[in-house]
C-alpha cells in the first residue's frame, strides 16, 4: 500500500518560481543570453546609482541652496503665505476628492465599500502616491528649519480631514441654484488663494520649482478650454470660423516654442507701452497657453473623429439640440478616447516650462540649478551633475505621477476596451 507525502508550501513556492523563470527568462538559449547580459547591465547601473547617491555624490550644494531651488527669491516675510496656500489647497483637494467619490457611489459608478478603510485601500494609495511621498520626505530631510515639516504635516492632516468631510457634501441633493453655488464656492478657493499670494508678492519675485509648477498649472487650466473651442471651430460648417481656427492651429504648431518665448520677452515691448506690458511670468503663461492649445485642438479633433457617426445620428433622433449633442454625446466620448495623448501633451508642457528660464530669464528650477554652481563656496568643483540630478528628480516625480494617474483614469473609464 503506497502513501503520497503532502507537498510543503516551501516546495510549492520553489516549483512556481522555477516555472516562472523558465517561462519568462530562460525559455530558449537566446532568451537566457539576453537575461544574463541585461541582468548584468542592470546590476551595474544599480550599483553605480547607489554609489553615486550615497557615497560619491556631494549634496551639500543642494542642502545649502534648497530654498532657492524650491521657491527662488520669494521674500522671507511672506513665506507664511506659501504655507497657508499649501495647507489650504491640500484640504480643498481632499474635499473635492470626497465629493467626486460620493457622487460616483450615488450614481452607481463606484463600489460603496471602496471608500472604507481596508488593506486593499491602503495598498492602492501606496501604489499611487509612493513616489511623491518619497520625494517630499527627501526634500524635508534636506531642510534645516522646522517650518517645512510643520507645513507638510498640516497639509497631510488637511487633506485627510477634507477627504472625510467631502462625502457628506457630495451626498447633498441641492437644487440647480444650490449646485451652482457649490460649484462657484469650490472654484473660488484656488482663485482666492492665488490673489492672496500674488497681492503680496508679484510674479517677478517668484522662482524655483514653485514657478515651474505655477506656470504649468495656469497653462493647463487655460489651454484645455481653448483647445476644445479650436477643435470645434476647425470642424465648424461656417467657413470664417473654420478658416480662422485652422490658420491659428497651423501657425502655432509650425512656430518653435523657444522662438515664441523670445518674441514675447523681447519684441512685445516694441508694440505696447511700458505701463501696459505684462510681467515676464504672465507673458510665459500666455505663450504656453496659446502654443499648447493648438496641439490640444488637434488631439481633441482626432478624438471627435473617432466617435462613430451613429452616435450623432442617435442623438439627433431623440431630439437633442446641437449643443446638447456635442456636450452630452460626442465630446465626452471624444475626450475619453484621447486621454493618453492629452496627458502626454500636458506632461510635455510641464517640462517645457524650463525654456522660460533660458528664453525669458525667469529664475525657475533649471536656471537656479545652473546658477548656484557659480557661488563662491561651490565654484569650480564640478557640482553641476548633482544640481541637475536634483532638478531631474523633481521633474520626473511630477511627470511620472501624472502618467500613473492618467493610466488609472483610463482603466476606470475603460479606454481601449469594448
């Protein structure tokens, strides 16, 4: 009589790992060679990176100039306004996220249990925000004062409180007037904070990574609606609107962004009196907005062309007006279909803000990174690699987070699936 011995969990895991390695890394002799070669290259690159970060890298220049790198020459007397801005925006974002989640649950587009505290929920948050958290902690560890730590803690608390309060607001069922008031109140928060800071410190005294973020946010908010209007104008049946929209899009896309920034910085003074000439940062925002709107218009036009004609015919059959056809049927599908292209263009816009430092002399992050190496205590030491590495890390962290959030949005909306 034979007996079968039970397979231990360790043996089962070992067999599964061996099977995975054979299927994915050593399926054939050629796959095995590629695995060994590129594995060795990856290990060498990892060793050089770790050695550079923790051993050979000279990061004193970052620690000494961290304030310049992050906020430029922003006056010390008004730094508290920036702290209030960060905390208030964190709470506002938390409230907005809670309202959106509550509306999704009420409409049946989200699982009610998804809002509850659970291990899966924690893992999802960690997967989404691990990189920004690590970068923020890295920057805080380089600081020498308690102010940034207090601001970061208060911002985290405000975000959590806002996230807990938001669902209660989202569950309300106000009438049309109440909904309009709620939308106005939500939009008034960032606008009010903007004037709260700008009335104390003008754009000319802004700098560092804060200026890059500000230029990108303003241009993103402004270029999207303009791009939608241009896309609709290019498809218009009215010849004048179609010709004007097409001419603008082709001219803007054909001109180099760097040249447009130079013209805004140098040539604008020849056409406008000094009293009417906007600040350099305002000119940069206008150029980024007008330039990116042309590209967004072509992206959105492609999305409009991807919507089946039957959708529009069905909307006409049920008696919807042209405005409702476009707003309720066509445009939501078009924007959904081109989310990857839109986010890619916005990420490119964010990185292009460094051109404003070169073409217009703005004291943004890349300009600061190059300038601080000329300080007396760091001159001639070849520290440009350290400063550029820090700048690259900051830009990569924001760009990667934008990309990951867009992928999450695509997955939730089912982009690319039928």
